[in-house]
C-alpha cells in the first residue's frame, strides 16, 4: 500500500489548536488561541442575515466586485488590485505559491507565526529567520543589521508582520523605510502581513504598501478587524496589475471565500470606519491588556506590553504552558512554539487579551491560586 509523502506525515496539530483542545479538556480559561470572546458587531451580523438566501452561490475567485471595491476604498487603492481569500492564511499561502519556489530563500523574523515556515517549505523555498532582540527593559527590538546580513543572492522575499504576532511590535516609520530600502537594494518582494492593522495602541502603523506599492503584497483580515475569525474572509492588496494572476492561483484552492460573508463584509467595512468602531475596539482591548498585564506583574512575571495586536508576551521563570493549562486552569502559548531556528527566550509565554474582562479576571484568579500552591 502506498504511503503518504513526508510533507503529510511530518505535519502535526498546530500549537494553537492543541492548547484550545487542552483548555476544553481541563476546563481552563483559554488565553491561548487568538479568537475574541465578543460577538461580531450588530451591523456585520445584520448584513450577513440580509445576504443569506440571496447571495449563496459561487463568487468569482478574485472576490465579489462589491467587496473588492469596499476593501480598495478602505485601503485607498483600486479595488481591481484586491484579491479576496478564504482568510489570511490562504492569502499567505497563495503568495508563497506565487512568489517563491525551489532555490529561493524567504527572510522572516523570529519569533515567527507558525504558518510562515511550512508554507515556504511547501512552495519549495527555504525559510530563513532572523531573531528579534528581547531585553527585560527595552522589550522587543528589530535587529536590522542582522536582517541585512541574512540577505543572500537566493533571497526572494521579505515576509514581515506589523503589528507583529506574537511580540506586539509595531515597526516605526524609520524602521519601515529601512526595510523598504533593503528590499529595493536587493530587488525583493515584500509580503506585509497586516491582519492587525486596526489593532494598535499608539500611532497608526505604517503600511509598507504606502512606501513601496510596486513590490508590496498586503495581507488583511476581516476576521481580526470585525471579531469574526471563523468567517474566513481575508484579502491581498497587490501591486498594480498582478491581482488577476494571483486569483488564477487561488482558484485551485478554496476557489472563493464564502459568498454571503463577502457581501456582509463589503457592507460592514464603511460602517466600521465611519462609526468609530475600530477606535472603540482598540479602547476595549487596551483596557483588557492593562488588566492582564498588571495582574501578571503582581504574580512575578516580566511583561512586555505590545504596541499592537491583541496578544502580549511575558516571562516567568516558574511557569510553563503545559503546567498552567493542567494545574492552573489557564491555557497560554509557549514562546518556543514561535521559534524554529533559534533558541526561545527562557520562560517566554504568549497570552491573548481578546477575551472578556470576566475571563481575564478568572484567569488571573486561577494563576494567583496556583502561585500560592507552588511557591518559588
């Protein structure tokens, strides 16, 4: 009997699914996987109800024109340069299949979001990671010199994420300009994963698309913006003239994102922008971030406050993700899950604060009881 190829045999359950499964098994508060506890906004749900029964068949692989137009208007680009995907993960995979292959290298930062590495390898390319620096005082910082030194004649693309999951880093305008200069100097594509573009806690993040539109593919997500991660509506904002080529690639995958949800997102995007929904989202997340951070500090953790996303990282010398979910009743993600080519900082954990205030308070209460039972 034939066997599966190594690419299938070597695949395994993601750490996010694993920790969510363990959270369910142990009845733990799930601060691991990044899905919000809040329901999507009413204006999005109302739009979806109106679309069901009217928009139920296949959409074009590039996406419904009304959604491409709405995304384009929101981003300030031509909707013809937008490709709608079944979530941001598919968008990233389409780009991996389209931009690099055997003999190419893809440069990315570590800690690294888990799908970047296997997607590069499945395309036939080699992922190369450059570690971010972590200091207990200054937090996470970009090592631009190390990134420049990692470029080789085989480097084909820079895969960047700002706001950055898991670190919460938002690259400064000066850093973004230097990264663009690096890409131009070596004629590299830029894949800019900006799914958290509306989740920031200071100045609005700089988009690489605005600095280098001729070489930047921007990945976005309605799920992150509108608290509907299961709807699987994402997009790619492409350099002019390339959207049709990418849509031809993606039709061989899911073919199209769910049609009624495309209609709903198209209706919701302008409402979210004009109503101040994103500002309210940031304010609510900021309050929960501070609640979680202050509670963790009281329990002896070193906390690295994020400038964006809905995650924070922390270090605690006596905690591990495995023991916390089993013994403390709190699921988190181990920092080592984001490292493949370099050693993870000791005691690093990632925690999601896109949960309700009650869940965060329950998690801190459980961690407090666990700390009392297991003194250092």
